[in-house]
């Protein structure tokens, strides 16, 4: 029997699985087809993989855009073809090129801010209809255009093994599309000693954090106990920063079908701090997004106010009959 869960599940991706493997296993566990993930993790990487189920799959694009946080172990003194330690070593550097802590900090901070990053050959980016890693496995290397990404912060957490293993641990907060493997490689090149990622943990995607992530085994156990809904984050929670409005029962059919509605169809009290003399439609600026509920509190989706036609028009509809 198929299930009908709708929302987001924070999965802890274990090593050895691709992100698509996780989705495939979830489909089997939950007996659902409509499942997607919100940002690929390398097979050996671990950590937060936010998965969307049911109507939550409409959030994949928005969640992919969210800021991500990582803890990465980087090994200096070596370069590999994959930019991590799962690849083939293509160059090793002398011991005397390994930097001290001050030089390492300075080199890392140089990447904070906007950064034109060249994607690695071993990546799923498509060029001419082929994924780069497919070309790389054929021994081919092609020119890749730099992509503008943003690094919010880099914090060096541990340098206790810089001298013996030539490794350091850093925490990175960054935009979508950032390859931490490439960041490790580029920091190493900036230091003149090469670098490759030795381990990666994704600790956060937006408001989803490592401490609330569950393994596939735990999800399976929850399914057996009929408690999966305990870990499904409702779609509406994703939009909790938006104001909410309730539409009158007489207009419920409008929002059931995703049709526009007017300010006069709202049955809420006026928003806080509204002036008594203010016209109701003046409370909403063009482009204002709101969570929309019926009079009984059922969530229908997100609407955007169009000042030109004085209507709220559907932005994302999550209603399922």
C-alpha cells in the first residue's frame, strides 16, 4: 500500500551511498515514488541530506538555493585527480612546503567572499550532454568555465595534525554550487603545497542541522512503528517567516483550484501595527508573499500579491485533495 507523506525529512547520509542511492532506498522504505533530494553529496561524504517527499518535492529548488555548512578535513602536500583522497595522487610536495598555522589561516581567509571556482572534472555537471565525471573516467579533461560562488566564512577548527599528517580541519559556510574538494585544492595551490579533501561532513542546509538528521535505518524503524510523521517537517514550516492569511469559506473553491483571490476574501484581523485609517489593500505591497490557509486552518500554499490587478496569485500550490 502506497503512503502519502508530504514535507521534508532530514536524512543523515552515511558513507558509501550516493545521494540518489538514498532516494532509491527511501522509496522502498516509504513505498512512495515522489521523493527527491536537495543537493548532492559525494559518496564518501556524510551528513545532512534534506529529502522532499510528496508535495514537498515542490521545494527542491528553493532548498537547493539555501546556504550550506560543512566541516572538512584537508590534507596538504598532495594533489589528486579527484581533488580528494579517494582519487589517484598526481603530485606530492616536499615536506618543507607545508605551511605554519598563520600562513594557513591567511590563505584560507583569502577565499572568503565571492569566488570564481572552476568545477572539478570529477563532478556531475553536464557539458555537451555528458557528465564531467564520465569524461574524466575516459581520461579526458576539458576546459570548464569558472562559476561564481560565495563563501560566507571559513574557520580553522583544528591544526593539531598539521605537522605530522599535514592535515587541518575547517568549517565552511557557503552558497549552493560550492565544491569543498575544489576549495581544499585551491587553498593548497595558494599555499604552494597542494591540497586534497580527506573527509567531509555536511552539518547544515538552511535550518536543517546535523543533530536532527536520522539514518535510513532509523527511518525504517519509524516506518515499522508507524511514526514516520514524527520526522516529516510540514511544508508550511519552510515558510514560517511569511505572514499567514486565512481565506473565507465562501472563497475556498478559489484556492482549491489555485485561483487568485482579493484582499476582501481574507477573514483575518488586520495585521499588527496597521493604522485604522489605512485601506486594507494598502497593507500589502506588490510581491508580498503570504502563507494561505482556509478558515479551518488547512494550509493551501504560498501566494504573492499583485498590486496591478489587486489580487493574490498562487506562487506555490501545495493543496492535495
